């Protein structure tokens, strides 16, 4: 169940959510069903130490898995994507298609979707819009979704397409160099500023002046930075399993390691200290951690496996760095907490009770953003929109309706 806590000074508009204090993350009981299944995550971790040919091997592996996961879609129309400057809203698509279903364990009704590309410097940004512009319900403000990683493509947010079934368009894009987007110039410095510039181009070129911004994991940090810098802030901000401090996140994660069986936690700490990420013992221990604290669905849904198989390890390693690296990536030292008071848009902070990836960040975010709302999903970890989809969507739609009512003239 999701528990909701409105921020100080904001009166809850519904009696349905349960008011609660900021929770203390508890370690879940052991999972009785444990399977040793090779995963793309394990594949990535096992090859952190293979510096010379890491990216070539991952690229080949990703192409093989992507080829297996491709499914036919039915093209129903072709329209030019353009900006409607009067309404500041997307009114057309390119390559409009009908999506016949998704790997979430339940059949979905058909939904219209379109895709296209934008230019950002020498890079190509791929985007996808889900929702029917002819639907009279599409007067709802769209949601622009920012995926995690960096390097984990938009596939990881696929369940959010369900918002479109209620008349709210959803815009996805693949960030620099991952998924269907490109990054020119080969190896070079990665920075938060580059991702912020890309996000600004997406909003500008697609006419998303009036939009809600949703960030998952690293995408949450990116969304908060954008709100602090943007000339035109979004109408609402949704932070799901978001990161606010790299150092604190990694320190809190140790508490989740403590909840693992002794052999697993000792293996993780031993190999992270030694840098022996290719050891099968480390891969098996981390697989258990991920299945408890990244996604608790069993088996993992197709969209998540697909996203992990397409992950851009170069971007992720450059921005985070492997554990105990002599020169860690910039995100390890990033800390937004002193600046959170500058976020002055309606904000929903959502987190799973057992989320070991963002590891307790929701408490600091909720405390730092004035009048923010906090929702804890009791049966979820890092993907509450997939682990508790109905409750998540109900909570999200309620928040979006409240925030839009506040911004109306």
C-alpha cells in the first residue's frame, strides 16, 4: 500500500491517502524463492574490470539481446511532428503506431504512439510520445519522463505509458548515447551540464512549456537540477526513487547489504574492496541484492531486461565510476541537499519501502523541498510503478490533478 505524507503548509485535498511521518527504511525478510538466473546487470558488473574490451563486448551483447526482443508493430499513419505554438502542446507525430501489448504480466489495450529525433549539437536525441492528440481528454498536461542510469534507456519506464490511457500524454527520450540516441565525438568528458543541455533542447523543441517532469533514480537528480536552473519551471515535479546525494546513497546502501544473508554481504564487500567484479561469487551476491532491492517482481518483466541489455555502460561508469575507483565519477560527490529549498513547484516524492538503489534518499528530498508530498509504496523497491502499478498511478494522477489546479490562473 502507498502511504502519503503532504508537506508542511499544504492541506491534503483527499481523505484517502494515509498521513504518516517520514518512514524509516526497514530491511525486508528473506525471500523464500531464490533463483540463480544470469541477468544483464550481472553481465555488466562482471566486466567492469575488463577495461580494454569492455565496451566492444557490451555492444555486441546488447545487439544480440535487442534483436531477440524486437516485436512487430502495426503502422497506422504518418504525420509530421511539429510545435503548436499557440497551445504549447504536441499536436502531431511521426511514424504513429499501435502498441499491441507490453511485458508487464497483463494485457494492455492498444495505445497510439509516435517517435522522432531532435538535434543537440552533433548528437541525435530520440524521443517517443504516447497518447492520442485527438482525444478530448488530452487537455491534461503531458508528463516528460527522465530515465535513470545514466545510460539506462527509456524502456525502463515503459509502465508509465498507462498514463496515456487516462488521456495524459507521456513523452520519453533516450539520453545522450544510450538506447536509440547517439553521442558524437567518441570518448570525452561526461557532465551533468551536458544532460541538462539535452533536457532543455527536448523541452524547447517539442514545445513542452507546460509540462510535468518525472525523474526516476538518476533522472530524479537531473529533474531537480533542471527545476533549479530552468527559466520556465515545470508545472509539477515527480521524483521516483530519486538520488539527491551520491555519497549518502552509497553509504545507506550498506544497510541494505546488512540485510542479506551473511555469505552474500561478505562476498559483495570483499569483491568491491578488491575490485574483482568479474568474480562469479560477486555476480551471484549482487543478483540477490537486485532481486530484493531493485525489482521484487519474479520473474523480471521483459521491458526491464530489455532496458538493462541496452544499457550504456560507458556513460554510467564515467558518471559514477566503479566502487573504490581512484578517480570516481562526478555523481559520487554530487549533493543537492543544500539547494533543495530553491525548488518551488508542486513536488511528489515517491519511493519503495525496500528500495536499495536510491537507498533512503526520499527522506532528505522530502525534508528539503518546501511543501513536498511523500508517498511510500510498501510492497515495492526501485520500480513502484511496476511493482504496485494501480496504487502508483492512482497516487500520481491525484497529485497531478492537485498541482494543475494550483497553477491555473
